[in-house]
C-alpha cells in the first residue's frame, strides 16, 4: 500500500506539471491577445507552481537529520523559500498594477475569444488540481496532521486560482459581447490587489520568522509560568517560529525553594504540557534557578 506522504508528493508533482502548462499558455496568449488579466493570472499561477515545488523540496529536507554543522537541521528552509516567493510576487504585482492603471486610462482592444478559451482551460485545470489536493481523511492518520495542513494550503491556492480564472472568463465574455474595454484592466487591478495583499501577509510572516520576532509578545507565556505555585519569577523568555508548524520556547524560572531533581523534572514536564496545550509550543527549554537570581543585575525578572 502506498504511503500517504508518497501519494501526497505524487499529487503535488502532478498538479505542478499541470499548472506549468497553464502558465506557459496564459503568458503566450496573454501577450498575443493583449490581455493583462490573463498575464496577471499567469504570474499568480507561476507563484503557486514555485510554492508547490518549494513544498516538495522542503518536505525532502525536513526528513534530513540534524548534523554537527546543521544543528537545527533544515527547519528554516520553508520560511526562507516563502520569503523569496512572496517577495517575488509582491514586486511583480506592483508592476502589474502600474500597467493596469496605464491600461485603464488608455484602453486596448483584446482578443476576447482567445482569452475565453485559455482562461477556460485554466479554470478546468485549476478545478481538477483543487479536487486532487482536497483533504481525504481515509488516506492519513493523526501523525500526519501538519502535512495535511500543507496540502490544505495548496488546495486553497488552487481553489483561489480557479475562482480568478472564472473571473477572467467572465470579463472576456463581457468585453466580447458588450465591447467594454476597461473590464480587462479593472479585473487585473482587482486580482492584482488581492494577490499583493495575500503575498504581503506571507512576506511579513516569513520575514518575522527569519528574524525571530514575536509580534504578540510574551505576556501570556509569563502569566502561564507564574501560575505554577513553585515559581516566583521568570526571565530571559525567548520564542521563535522557525517554520509554520514549529514553535520553540525557552525561559529561566526562579523557584521559591530548593527542590529535588525529580520534583524539578515533574514541574518542567507540567510546564511543557501546558505550553503545548495552550500555545502549541513544540520544543521547550527550561532552566530552573534559585532565588539568588532575583537579585542579579544581569537579568530582568518578572515576578508575582
């Protein structure tokens, strides 16, 4: 029986191949027909194709073990790739929006029939792609939960592409039958703005991950740690998000009184469980300390 991970990789590869064909067709006929909306959809599809290949490469490297040089493995590969892809899309969409504004002020007649045919093909391919990537609970178990979320994200991309292709078809139909020349640049501006906003969100999230930023702060984490009666203060709290499914947490905890190693281990196990249940933390490092660290000038303690 084929493993779920192998089946997922084959599906993603097949979908990527289908969309490469669509990208080439949309670029060619977009330039031939003077349809900026078709070119915009091609750029969006190209970004999704790159994202699909990145997902495959990231899955491959995620299976590699950490080494003495790569002590964390290749866990940040996903965010680095997401940053590059989203930056590419943002820059491209800004240029496309500029062209759409010029085209809106100076309308150009498009070959609506060619646009309808190509966009219809894209609509069919994107719909098939979304169908293939839809979540199937019979093919996996709970241990692949995070992988399924990645497939779901790819499914949403393809579903969004299908909707955009449908919009291009409708716009070309209106141009063909009503001779409204500004529909093409108008749809380009709408789709381009949507893609730019979506890409910027990914760009921001991946950038913040790469610089180890936590936009929500650590107050909730401090409160959780201080809710344990054995802890009187905490300091040096650090939170990093190296990938979309990983969250690393570390902190120093000041204990009210001396405890045995077994008691400290039990406390840390409870902290680890609480952090996972409340905030989805996947990796925890806790350093227990005595009350002498509350009087140290080298650290900033948060206490009750």
